[in-house]
C-alpha cells in the first residue's frame, strides 16, 4: 500500500486539532509503519522506536493546530517530527551511556582509592579545595558553563540551549573561565 499525501490528510489534521480521535486513528493507520521504519533507521532499537512512534502521534495530537498546508505536505511534517523525536531519544540514550560509564569509572576509582595512603588522600583533598576555591572566584556565568561542560558533559550547543546564551557567548565564557582557573591554580 503506497501513501499518497492529499488534502484528505490535511483534513485529518484539522479534525485532529478539533480532538477527533477517529481522525488520529486514521492518520496513525496510514503512517505508523513508515514512521516506525524511519525511527528504527536512526535508533536501531525496537523498544526505543516504539516510544518514538508514540511520541510522534502524541505530539501530532497536541500540535495539529500548528500544521500549515502552505508550508508543506502532511507526510513531510510527520517525518520532520519523527526525525526530531528520534534524534532527541538518541541523545538521551547517549547521555545515559556516558552516565553509566562515569558511574563505572567512579566505582573503579573508589575501589582503587582504598589503596591510597593517608598522605595521598590529604594531597587529593588539598587539590580539590584549591580547585573549588578557584571556581568560587569565577563569575556565576563562567562557573555555570564550566560546570555544565565538565561535570554534566554537555556540548557548547547544549549549554547555549540550556542557559539561553548565544553559542559564541558560551564559548567565550568557557575560554575565559578556563584561563582564569589556570592563572589562579598557577598552571600557566
């Protein structure tokens, strides 16, 4: 069965915007398999793909009133939503994988720390205190972007989105913050 985008699909979206569940069901029947295929190509996981398909149709239910036929076909709009939801899910999966890896590293470091002598422990604590004191001397904006980058593992683009600052501002704050830390820690 081939999918032929038509004004019928635009009519379905109008009805969905009016909270017509039958119209949503028809759109789902028409596109669910294709959307599943697109999402699976990006994610490679049946479970994650099923979640994306549900997210896509949930978003269609909530935002059908925003669809504008003059800006493109219904199928293109659905594929754009699918791609966006799939990439969002992929980023979450990647972040979780990083968190698991960091937790594993922390557990390994903790098990190694049992062999640290009291003198080494004191040195580590002193270094930590120096770094925290140096961080406290930074501006709030510089400290925040450095913490997001190094403690949370966010990219510059993700930091810009989370803080509402421009990408250039984020990069400048990180560069200036690191420069000040180097000077305060005598690493220059």
